[in-house]
């Protein structure tokens, strides 16, 4: 691993430890003690054997045995407790990481959410790790710490054996060159194992990358097969055969990938065992010969041999873990790059003017906009003024810029050129959270959640029940609510609560409208708000539109031009700008896009 690899690893660990100090403390304690514990028994057992050989008194032998047992017991107890604490966190590490990533998604600029490269950055980090980026980093870092401490302790124990001067009469067995030759042989085996471990780690990560991509596809197909909505099309068109074929191919590829992982794992295990056994043979040969000529005692043979074997295994583990940690560092880099995404939006501080009449002047001045990474303007040199408190409709062909206009107005994106002003002030200078309170939007792809009806309407656990019921009545759900046993406490859907109610698409759309009414924002934006409603319900919404909106501005986007007749002002978009503006009566008389759209739709009602 190079310096940059270590930097990203420590950055991930540091970020995690800031909120999980006890977990990290238990992590380090358990790994350090786990490395020391094997040597305690080895050293004390060696001393016990020497004491037996010297025919020491029984009391001393018992004391040494009890010391070995007592120290081992205490250390194992501490390791057990610290690992128990750490493992409790490890079990939920991936879920905790997903929470942090989702929290980041909620706080980041909206444009990042529609940027494919940014979302791939997030998925790359997650898909490469089976325990999550943090969990997998801690897993391999723990092995590095344990093996590193074990190597240090082993060296400390073995130093006397290699530095002890031997009398000349012991010849080559006592020679320093014999020790050097032995260490060189063990070192060569360890180095070879290290290089092969790095190679197998890279190969396994490549295989896991391939498997993770196939797993994502498999999950997508399984979700389709399990989804109620997709089942309608699957059954009607018989598309399940295509999915079954794709899944069979993915399963076959998955088997090949898993087989490759297993093959690499078996090779790595075999290589580790072979080098470890060969190292052990050399170690026992070396210590046995030195004991044979009387340089070390029988007890020291046990201590030194076991320590050298532990040293050899630890170096091998250290090499493999560092190799895996290096591969994990790539996932760490993606994770950090995602978490470090900064704010592009200028964060203003000016509070929104509080007006009792809720009337605000909105101005688009020479506004042009293109999406990040593209060269084509979606909004072109748009100049527009309107006062909040009016009812407006936005119409136009697909791709004319209607939705982008709304995104800019709500400041989900900032303009590329020009500026948008509210009451004469650039909206970028306003406090963003306060500015967002100006708008209540019913998106065409709105979402309700598996909470209670009241919590969905209030978007909060704290529900003003009278206000929520009023919003539901104004949206056309008053009678439906009276027939619900639990009223506002009724849960939506059965995904979480088995006693929940499955509402129709039209009822859900009315709830989305009620949620916007409940927010009581000065500006109400509705994107195809009656798309899921039957004709009678749609007529009820139009008839009660004034009651729903009150004195607020209602900006209404629709492809059904018949629904625009109740609006005072209609904006006709084409190629990113407003090409016509006026009432329905005015525009239908003009020779323009609006009349063409109106004529094209009206012929089907004749």
C-alpha cells in the first residue's frame, strides 16, 4: 500500500470513530490482546518445562501453571467482552453505512441526485464490499493490527536466541551465519507468500466486482417478479420468459464467478499452508540443533519454536491482509469522494419577507439553463414576471421546458445564466430552507410512505388533526375518511403494518394534494394532479379548485388543455421559452401552438 491508500483508509476509520469511540476502543483492545494472548501461554509453558527439568519444588510448578491459566483466562475474558461490543456494531455496520449515505443524499444538492456519475460513485463503493466500506476496512485493518502486534512480540521473544554469543566449539551450528541463512530462507518464503497474496487479493476483488454487477441485475429482476405493479405487464405480455432467460444466464455467470473466487481462495490457503509448514520445518530444525548442542534449554525450544512459527504465520497474515486492505482502499476512495461532495449552491442568509397577503413578485431575467455535463440549453433567454396570488397554467409539448422551469423556480437547480428574483432579490441570496417554505408541490411521480394518513399529510409525527382533516376534505377525501375505522391513524399500505389500507391511485393522488394544502405555502404547484383521477373526481377537483387554493398562487402543469380554462393566466412553453401568454379565450383565438394543441384534443370530444 502507498501513502494515498493509507490516507483514505485512516480517513474512513477516523470518520467512523468520531461517532463510535467505544466501538473503536473495543476494536483495538480485542485485536491487540488477541495478538498477545498466544505468547503468554507459550512463554509460561516454556518456563514450566524448564522448572520441571531443574526439578523445582512443586509449589513453584503449581504457581507457574496457575499463572499461565489465570493470565490466559483474564485476557480471554477481556477479549470476549470487547469483541462482543464490537460485533454488536459489526452486525449492523452496513445498515449504519447505508444510513450515512442516505443522510448525505438528503443534504446534498439536488443536481447530484440526477447525475449518473455521482450515483455510480456511491454504488461502486458499496458493491465492492460485503460488510460495507467501513465494516470491510475494519475487518482487514483488524487482521493487520493483530498480525503486526504478533510480529513485534515474536521478535521481542526471539532476539535473545539470535544475539546470544556461541562458543567456538559449537562450530557452524552456533555460527551467526547459520542464523542469517535460516532467517533469509524464512524471509524468502514469507516474501513469496506476500506477493502471491497480493495477486490473489486483486483477482478475488475482480471476481467480486463481476459477481456484484450480476447480483445487482439479479436483484432488479427479482424485484420485478415480486412487484405487484410489474406483474400486470409481465402477465399480459408474457415478458416473464425474457426475465427467466436473463436470470438463468446471470446464474450461470454467477456460478463461474463464485467458482473463480473459490479457486483463488483454495490456492491462497494451499500456498499459505505450504509456506507455513516449510517455515515451521526450518524453525524446528534450527531450534532443535541449538538445543542439541546445549545452547538453549528444552523449555526455550518450545518457546522459541512456537514464537517463530507464530511469527511466520503472522507475517503471512499481515501480507494477505495488507493486500486486501489495498483493494478495499479503492472502495474507501469512492466512499470518501461521495461523502466529500461539497455544496455547489450559494447558501444565502436573507430571510424571506413575511407578507400577510402572500403576494410576491417573481421575475425571470434573461434566464438560460443547461443540465450539468450537457451543451444544450433547456431554458433559453427566458424573461417572465408574475405575482404570487394568481392562478396560472403551464402547457406545451413534451421536452418544451415545463418541468425544468419548475425545478429552477423551486431552486432544485441554479440557473446557468441570468437570475430569478423574488421581490427584487436574487433567490440565491435567500436562506434556502426559508425559500423552500414558499412552495408546496404535487409532483407527477409523488410518493406516499407506509406511515399513517395523518403523518403523510402533515409530513411529521406531530399532526394538527383538524387542519389535516380540513386538507383532506378540500382535496375530496372527506367522505372516504369518515368510513375509515382509524381515521387519520390508518396506515397506508401493508408493507409495514398488516392492518394498513391499500388505497387506489386516485385516492393517493388526492392525499398528495391534501399534503400540499396542509403545508399552507404561498405557492402551490401541481404537476398533472388529476392524472390518476376518474372524470367525476377530476371534475370535483376543478370545481373545488378555488376552495383548495384560496388566495395562493396555483401553478398548474397539464397536458389536458380543458383543465386550463379555470386558470387566469396560461403560459405556453416551446423550446425552453414562453412563446404565448394569456387567458384560454385569448389564446384559442390566436394562430399559435396553444390553438393547435387545443384543436388536436378537442376533436376527440366532438
